[in-house]
């Protein structure tokens, strides 16, 4: 899926039009007169729509130069042509008028853009079915027609009275066929979704992904008037736009405003974080519109993005708006001051519902100052392990079944299993315990915790990520049953001079501290404790009001993982006393307020191709922490 996106970006644009509804953006992101907007380009239509709100300027960024070339052309057409000619080209795809006016229009293009368009004028011949998203659109239309829904499309398009009630009546006649087409498309969703620029990481955020297409089509047909106001989909079904069903900037009553303000847009080909710091960026932004950009990023890059934005936002305050395939605003952002933190209703439409229907979460938060921004963590310092060293540790792990047979109890197993690996534990497991990094970056460290518990803390390796924070904490407790790993933890704390860290050896399911810790971290622990349910509840009992539990571990993923793969990994891990079970993270997620959750796949040293699912989650306990 991700390779499809990379290939598409190297050849053309992905999106021929924007897939975020500007009507909803403008309302909930509070975009208005005088705003200085920083955003991402994609298809560019929402940028032209924002101009109608009279912003001071808009800087737009995209690392895919083809998306910027497309926006540059749309702007040039608006600047140069009459409404009649511009509408004929952008709405009705009149290529003859485009070619007739190209020489004049091209004078408004940037130099690189003009060079590209000089050789690609044919792209405007059928631009509503252009870019890589055309493959998904053509496939969807093909499936609908194959299953006898062509008559529905014709009836919808020719309705004399295009009301939602009349559309529903027509849709209900064909609903069973539409659902059959949707289910057929769902079987090939992994190939199709890449064509519309949705990476695997983003798609995995959607809890109900198995019914994504049926739910989407049902929403579009039941809750939007396709050929009256939903120009996002009607352009593919009707081969263009009409005067009633088109973006606002192409409507006659708004076109003059769009034309007079088109010069306020500056297009920059760059990543967002590099672009806003470049001399070309005008900075001092009051609004940031990130679209679904953050779904593509690990939490580490989200943190770094917000730290960059904090440097270029208006010092008197700015708002940041974004959409997501997920329902949560990302763990590292969970303690921001939100103006909007809502689930977009699709099965049950609500105030956040839009005409696109693809996203699940809509968010708008105040941009924090540089001192209040999400905390950038440190790179671990355990260094690199030689290939021989990795192979030695790998061999020791493979001999674990023998160790298991010779161990009389769980404590003896842990001590025997880790005694020979303790010195190389961190360096080796950094290549297989991928969730540690993700979980640590997901914790909102800018909430300024005072106390931290490492529940099953082992070598205290996760403290490497927060070296600058540890010494300023009131207390850190490392709890673990395994003596060899705790010895490594003590050496680490001696190395850094952390006198505020104490160590407790014992059974994590039996030792009670009370609800005193602002952050409790459980890293690859619950799968190794036989009574995992008690362990999770005990870890949660240690969290102070307003505090956070961060958990990460191996798991199985019934939603996207075949039964054979599930059983294979459960069997392999059982030899090391590791019990894989999706019920672990289900119980974690049932506790308190969810702040972050993702399931990813991670590999292992010396085991090519095979990857096992792991999760990371952050949950917040209700209440306020003591000052």
C-alpha cells in the first residue's frame, strides 16, 4: 500500500481535488477574516475556498511537487480567465478552451510549474479522473455498474426534485446491490486505499475497517445529496461539476472574491516542518490546517512537528485543526487545550459530519508556546551491538525452552533466562521491542509529572528517552521480579547520577504503592505475567488522579491477522512464557480516558520477513493531580 503511494507521488498527483470539506473546516477551525493560514496543499480546492473568508495570506506546503503544480494551475486559471471560461475548464473539462488560453494562463505559473505544464497540458483533458485516486474511483464505478447500480446513478443524476428524501427512496431500491458492490470492493481494499493516498499505518487506525466501504457508501447515499451539494463524489459520477454542485470558488457569486484574493496564496514544495522554517514562509500564522497529515506519522514526528509549529505561530495565539482516521487526538497531544475534540458521525451524523465521510475524528486545539509544546525526547545511549553479539543473544533466546524445563517457578525462570542476557538486553531488544519507543513518545510529558513508576521496569531502559526529565522528578520507582535486570537498572542510574530512583524487587501483582504516580509505564510486561488481568488492574491502581498509564506489548490482531499467523506467534512466544492475547490491550483500553492506541507490526533480528503485532496505549485516570 505504502509503495503504491510512493510510486504515485513520483509520477503525478494523488488527489485531483481536496478531500477535506472546507465548510466544516471553516466553522470548527474558526478560519476567518485576517487569518494567516499555514496548511498542506493536496488538491488545493479547500485553499481556494478559504480565500472567500478573506484571510491575510495562505502559505501551503506539499512534498509532492505535482500537487503544487495542480494548485498553481487552478490559481492561474482563476487569476486569468473569466468565470465562464474558468468554469468550463475546471467544472466541465473543456480542453479546447484550456488550450486556447494556455499561453496567457501560463504567465501566472511558477517557473518549475510552467516547465512541467508545458509538457503535460494533456493532464487537464480529463482531470476529474486524474491522479492515482482515479484508479479507486474507476474501480468503484465499475463494481457498481457490474452489480446493476447504473440505473441508480442515472436516476439520482436526473431527479427533478433533488431532495435527501427522494435520494433515499431511490437508494433503498438498489441498496442490496450497492452493499454487494461495497463488500466486493472491501476484499481488495488494501490495493485500492493506497491509490487514494491512505498508508497502511493510517488505515490501521480505523477500528471498523472491515466495514469501511459499506459504511461509507451507506452514509453518502443516505446523508448527503450527491448531485446537489456533494461535489467530492459527483465529479467522478457525472464526469465533472455543475453550477449547483461545485466548490464555492467556482460559483458565480463567489468567483470575483476568489480572483481578487488569489495572489494571497504562496505555494512551497517542501515538507511542512522544513517549509515553515524556510525564508519563503511568511510565518506568524494564526491558523494551521494539518488535514490528515499526522495519521502518516509516528508520535515522535508528531511531537517534533508541533515543536516546529510553535516557533512560527502568532505569539498572541493560534489554532491548529486536523482530521484523523482514528478517534483519538494522539497521546502526545492529549493534554492540549482543545476547542474541538469530536468523533465525526457517520452511522449517526452529528455537527462534525461532512460530505466526504472518510474520517472519524475532528480536532482543533490551541497551539502551545515553545515552552509548553510536547516534549522532544532523547535518543537512547545503549549503543550498537555487533552482529556477533546479536547472534549470541538470539541463540540464548532460542534456548529458552530448555531454561523453562529447568525452572521450578516463574521467578527462577526470569532470573535464569535474563542472567546471561542482561548486559546486552537493551541493545538487542531495541530491534524487537518496537513499542517502547512509540509508547514513550505518546506520553504527554508536558503535563509535567512529578512521580513515575516503571511497572515491570527491567533495566529501566525507557528512562533513556527522558534523561533530561528524570533528574527533575520527585521520585522514580523501578519495580521488577528479575534481579539481573534490576542490577542493570541500578548501573544505569549510577551512570547518570539519578539519586531519585529507587528499586523494588518483587511480584508486581502483589506489591501495592497506592494511587500516587503521575505516570505508570508497563513495557512488555503483561504478556509475561501469568495473572495478567490482576497485573493490569494493579498497575492502574498505582496511577494518581489525572495521571497516565502507558502500556506496550506484543499482541495478536484478529482484525487484520490470519488465524494461522495468530497461532504461530502464540506458540513461538509461549516457549518464553509470553502469552499473546488481544484481551490484554482491551482491558487496558477499558480503563479511564483513552489518549492513544495503535497496533503496529514489528520485526526481529535474524528472522526476515516475519512480523508480529504489538500495541501501545496511553490511558488517563479521571480527576486532577495534586499540585
